[in-house]
C-alpha cells in the first residue's frame, strides 16, 4: 500500500527529473502579443507560422544599458520577453542584461522557475547563492568568468569597484523566470505582512519594521 503510494507520488513528480519549461511541439511558436486576450493558457499562443519573419527572432532590447539611477541600489536588469522577442515563446529561455553602478547591488532574490548562468563582461563582481541548508557559495568574478545560480536559490551580485560600472549577461532556463526579492517580499508587500509576523521572524521591534519599510520605499 505504502509502496504503491510512493510510486504514484514518484510518477506524479515526473520521476524526480529536473525540468525546464515544456518542450515545444513545433519548430517555433512566435508569440501573438497583439489584441485582447479571449482565452487563457499556460504561455502565449502562436501567430500563424507562415507569418513568421526574422524580425520575430531578433531584438535590440539588450543593446542599451538600463538606468542604474532608477533605484537606490544602483542596478538595472533588462530582460528579453515574448514582447520584445516573440520568437522565444515556448523555447524555455530568457536573456538578461545586468548593469550595476559602482558598489551597486542586485539584492538577494530568487527565480522560482529558472536556473541562471551569468557571465561577467565588464568590471568586477562578487556573486553568491545560498543553498537550502543555508550554506553560502560566493565567488569574485573577473571579466570573462561565469557563475551559475541553481534554480530557486537565493542569490546576489555586488559590484566590488566603487567607481566603474559592471556589465553582466545572464541566460535563464525559462521564458518567464519570475523574480522575488527577499527584502520586497517581506517588507514592501501589498498589503503589508502584519508587523507581528515581521517582528517575530526577524527578531526586531515595531520601530525597526517601520524604519525598514520606509527605507525600502514600502
Ligand atoms: C531600469 O531602467 C528603466 C529605464 O531604462 C526603468 O524604467 C526601470 O524602472 C529601471 N528598473 C529598476 C529596477 O530600477
């Protein structure tokens, strides 16, 4: 009885295989992003393959630096999406351009649906992730070096140089990786997580909660 249950759970979990997005069933499925949505599905529908053109598979979205002054941490992440690169629909990948100002930080965050590999193109970065036993893996990257952040694990990127900006390019294993910032997901949610919860979770007082919320713009 118990064995049957275990086997059923095992099968339900896909035989414990690690999976990225489902494989496409056709060569490509250029995303239909125009017009109002009349039915909803997991992903975006395709345009008629006969209407596909090279421009659907091209984007200049990553050609310009993002504005690192737009937030107090000094970072900006520009992503390919099915809107700026409709040809990537169903292919299970995303690319990101990560600009980080001097001493700027991409704060601790996770991607619930993707692993990420990052190559440092310019500058000097301290990167790291934390595994589920709270072990920290960090590495100082030099130009041309790459680092991988396993799916779902908390990670960060910090520019060690106080003046020069850094540029990194990432590939992610989902067309919709999602990003959850540790700080925002606790202190600047809408509506607020009750103060009692944050006080207990972080072992701080009510004033600390108010101050952190205010500092984070929540
Ligand atoms: C990144 O820069 C764009 C403009 O280039 C801006 O609209 C956006 O808010 C910035 N993102 C962050 C996280 O600061």
